[in-house]
């Protein structure tokens, strides 16, 4: 599918009409793609938009938590916001809107499964939010994020399971009186963009696997996979 066709489909899935479609295209251009085409300058990939989108996410998700949970204390608000905007969760949300199909990657990154890497998915998601902010302003970005995050913010059940490792340990301790163990299966990618693979094991059985840009996030992803099975 041609890049322009990908862009049109991506716009339809986001449910937001860009005035400047070049912003959306930049949001899905990974640095590896820009580099291979002689466009190593920052303005030609999504890294600056990712930086902006990260800031917009923190503000918008914090405001939504404050609005929807008026009795939640400051520490809990901070903890839940951190869980909702971390790499693993943003990668999950990127997959939910089908963003993984639209990220433009270099040949090497594509061959190594770059569109499945949490760091790349989360970065593209943040970049798209940054693009919406620049194109439509704060209100447009907040409306889009409200729509995307509302299922995770209404009621407490979704929030209670954002720390998957703690939840899994509590569950196994309660049922069997034992805690699970985590093992690093491997790592891949360059030193500045490594992807770690972890497994969670209980009584010799692998309960779940996870990948992320840090060992801690990979363990969280493995625990989340285990919880999903259970």
C-alpha cells in the first residue's frame, strides 16, 4: 500500500481530521526510515513530536484522572497516571488503534519486527498526540485522549491492575503462598534502543512473556500477559 493510502487510512482510524496532513505523516516516520532516505535531520522523523506528545499526555491524562476520580489522593493520582502513560500501556493503545500498521520503518528495523517493539509503538503514539496538538490545539488533543483513555479511566477495576507485577504476586501468594520469579530471556537492538524479553515463571511453568524497552517494563508486560491468561 502506498504511503499516501496508509496516511488516509490512519486518519480515518484516529477519528480526527488533520488540517495539515504533513504533521501526521511526520508522526509515523521512525528515525530509521528517515535515515535510510537521507533525511537524518530531526524535522524529518517523529522524535520531536514524540517529546511534545509526552508532555501533552501527562497533562491530559492527569486532568482526566482529577476530573473522574474526585476522591483519589495525590499519590494515587500520580501512580495511576504513571501506569497509564508508561511504555507498555501506550504500546497497547497504539495496537488498539492499529497504529502499528502505519509506522514507516527502515528496512533493517522492519526486518527485526520494529512495528511490534513497545518503544517504537509508544513513541509513535506520543508523536501522533503531539501532531494533533500542533494541528488542532489543546482542546482537540484533550478530546481525542478522552475518547481513547476513557475506557481505562472510568471505574477502578482497570486502574487497579496497572501494576501487573504486584497484582500477580498478590494473587499467587493468596492462592498458593508463593511468589513468581522473573527471568530475562534475551535482549536485542542497538545500545540506545534495546528491547528486553522477560518471562514470569511459577512452579516451573512459564505464565507469561513480555517485551519492552527496559527490564522492569518487560517484567510488567510478562505479568500482564500472565494475568490475562488467568
